[in-house]
DNA sequence: ACCTACATTGACGTTAACGTAAACGTAAAC
DNA sequence: GTTTACGTTTACGTTAACGTCAATGTAGGT
C-alpha cells in the first residue's frame, strides 16, 4: 500500500493521446494485470482495436481516480459505485435528487475520514516533537540536514 | 467498510475500568472474533484471568487506534509496525534517531493521504453544487429540509 | 520467413482479514 | 442440576484483490 511516491499522474498531457496498457501500468506503478482486473470488475472500459486495449486521456484520469480511492481505503466495489454515480443519467428529477443525496452522503463520509486523519497526524507530530526534544537534550543532532 | 457512524469511542471513562471482549466488540461495532484475531496478529495483548481476556482502558484506546488506522486504509501489518514504533525502547540514541526518522516518514505519508482526501472532497462538492443548481433550475427543492 | 516485443484470454494460486462451526469450560439463575 | 450467557481453542471456509503461469495472437524489424 504505502508505496514511496511512485505514481506521476499529472503532466501537461494532450487530451488526444492514446495510451497502451503497459504505459499506464508504468505511469501509475501498477501491473497490466491490475488494469485488466479493473476492467473485469467494470471500473474502466477502454476501446478495442481488435483485441488490443486503447486508453484515452479520460480513461487515464479515471484510473488515477480509482487508485486515489484505493489509497484512501475504499474497496473496489465502493469505488465502482462512486464512479457510476457520475455516469448515471441525469435526465429525471428523481435521479438528480438521488445523486445529490448520495454525493452529500459521500462527502460526510470523507469528512469523517478527514477527522480521523487529522487526529492521526496530530499524534505522530507529538511523537516527533517529543523525540526530537529528547535527542536534543542528549546533545545529538536531530537529523535536520 | 463505510459503516454508518457506529463506533462510539469517547465517553468520560475511568482509567481503572476493565472491559470484557464482548463489551469492546459492541462498543466498536466489531465481533469478538476480530479482536481475538488482532491478538493473534500481535496487535493487542490483554491480561488473562485464567483463560478469559481482560482489557484495560489502554487496550481499549489501542483498539480504537487500530480501527482508525483501518478506516484510513492501512493494513494490519502497517498498523502493527506503527504501534510497535511507540513501544520500542527509547534508551539508545540510535533508537531515538530511528524512531524520529520513521515517524517523520509516516507523517509525510499521512499528509499525502490528506491531499488525496482533499482533492476527493473537492470533486464531490463540485458535483453537489452543480446538481443542486440543476435541480433548482428545474424548480424542484434541493432537499434542504 | 523468422525473431522479438508486447498484447490477449483463461485458469489456477495466493494473501489478508476475517466468518463460521464444533466442542468445550465457567459462573450465575432458575 | 441443568439451562442460559458468556467465554475459550482449533480448524476449516470465504471474499477481495490481485499474482502467476500457459498458450496464443499480432505488429514491426531484418
């Protein structure tokens, strides 16, 4: 999970570009198998040229979104739901109402998560401060080079 | 994963209290099996009275910490590492240095996660705004009761 | 025509994180 | 004294999220 800053998701890309599966795999530091698996699960639907998969800039963005969701601890099933939220037809008023309700729900969920995260960060910052102080007391450098 | 605000982790508790496994399970909305599993994995080590497990307020806090970590998308292995970080002996200077390094590393990881989270929230807030506007345009109430 | 690099589809294996069932101990309640 | 409620261990089952072959296709270079 906690990989060392591998994915390089944002460069000035032209929206016409087409990506191969290996390209996307490299860029996001995942395997092609993973991307195909996401397709099996209905998370992405690339065009085909014969059998070969062709990914648009939109597909690439979508993939990035999926991976970000994963990093935040959502399951693929949850991520699929959220992606489908965008895709849903917005013709009917009842659909719009539902969409609004769901996205508010999700925002609350994210905000809960944010509170958890902030609490977590605060604790570790406390550790850092105290340990740094202890080191200083012992006359050692704290590692700020 | 995304349960509906179930755990009620903070009440004015006295630090002398002892908890049964079922009590903690109820409070955190998990099963006893899960708690025992965490013990097998070395995440908590309750006292025993014969065979029966007795949990202190510290154990309870620890359990809450574990579950928060899970909500944030950390694996149990990662959580164990982080918990052990606190437990490590802080006698030697080299241990302190290592502890400092690790906790800084972890803070950076959490901050990355926070950026992910903020981006996610922003996107959904945009959806909310636009959908609400669309609904208003159509003369329907937006659902703010 | 052949090699090489990269693509494809199955199909089975694997790991993490528990669930579930069996078989049993213990202590209070009826 | 036996039901009820809770606890225990042991062990096998399950689901999600991929990994790992194996067999095969395809496009480009020499």
